[in-house]
C-alpha cells in the first residue's frame, strides 16, 4: 500500500509553493489508492509562528484535502529522536564537533549543499558540552531513481562530508528527524519540492545506518519569484481561501497536468475525483525550478 505524506513547517500561512507540494503528494498517493498523512515540521522553534499550524490545517481542509491518521508534530517527538541518535552513538558512527561556522568556512570546500566539513573534530573525542553532533560520512555512493527528475548519484563523503545530526543549540537536524519520522510513520513514497533533492542521499545514508527501509522519491519543481524560492521569509502571498478552485487549477497547471476536464467540475468533491483519476506524474516538468 502506498503511504505518502505532506510535511509543512508552521512558519506562516500556506503559500502557493507549499500548496503545489500538497497537491502533488496528495494526487500521487490517492491515484495509487494510497494513504496520505500530514506532519508538522516544527523542530526549529524560533522560526515557528504561533497558530500557523492551525492556519495551514484549516487551509488544507478548505481546499478539500482528506488526510489519514492524526497529524503529528516533530516538537513532541524529541525523546524518539534521542533514542535513535543514541543508537548511532553506540555504533561509533558519530562524534562531537566544536567548530564555529567561520572556522568551517575558512577550511572547507564547497559541496553540493553548502560546505563539506573537513573532519577537523573526528579524532578529538569531545564530550557533549554544547557541541554539535555529526555523523561520519563514509565513502559511500548513493544512487536513487527519482520518479520525476531521473537517476541521481551522489557520494556522501565527497559531496557532503560529515553532516550534522544535532546542532550545538540542541535542535535535532532536519535530516535526522525526517528519516526517523518517515520510517516510523511507515511512509514509502515521498513527493516533495526539488529544493530537497540534495538532502535525499543523506537521508538514504541515514536510513541505511538506522536499518530503516528505503523509500521512493519524486521531486517536483519549486516555484520561484525573482529566482528565489517562495517562502514566508520573502513574504510570498498566502493563498486566498476564497479562491479555492483557482488556486487548485494554478497548481495543476504548474504541475503540467491536463486540467481542462477537471476545470469543468462544479463541486470540490468532483474536482478531486477527476483530478485523482487523471493525475499523471510523467507530465510534471523535469526541472528543479519554475519562475512564476
Ligand atoms: Zn569540528
């Protein structure tokens, strides 16, 4: 059984870019008679905007999404992340790092997604005291077949280096939390924005280290405005819940779908029934960004 998910960060009301991701992940799951879950990625509490989780949920409800299971919040799952992190520590797969951002910037090479940490603290045997925790990136090739973007090959040590699992401020890293949550929620297919495509091989590497099953992935293009990803930070306009049908049609257009028949439906229920039936992932543009 297909089990998919949508995992927004509650940092503001839903905007077009996140609505597109919700639509794509929902249609792909439902087209395969699957289950679709929602998870709030609220680990980075300073960025959390009070009430925006409720606003996102309300907006999804208004747009006619039906999700399965209770919505889970990462901020309630700290003990679970710590348990798995302790397993990795016991395996000897991790170490503490005291380097500042500046020290790393001065000595590191730039990789696919930021600096490649040069392993300065690997043999220092530091204790936990306000230090970041990193996983040892072994010389491992990761290959996966993305349902939209095609074959991806990356080398964990050469392209990323030892990456952070827990930050020096005590916050569990996105990569770690996502891998644990997806496995424990029995997710098997992840449709999300292409800004996360370069996180995927690190997540697969963590899955292997934690003996979790592997997933199927599809990365849809992300919507950009002046070459920047739409986000709450660049004040992209929230979707207007008074224009439900227009919003959804705009998402289908963005995703390259044939929407003429869907557009003729006059109830939200029929709209979704037809959209689910006609969903064709092969029509999604195989590019990483679309300027809107
Ligand atoms: Zn260090």
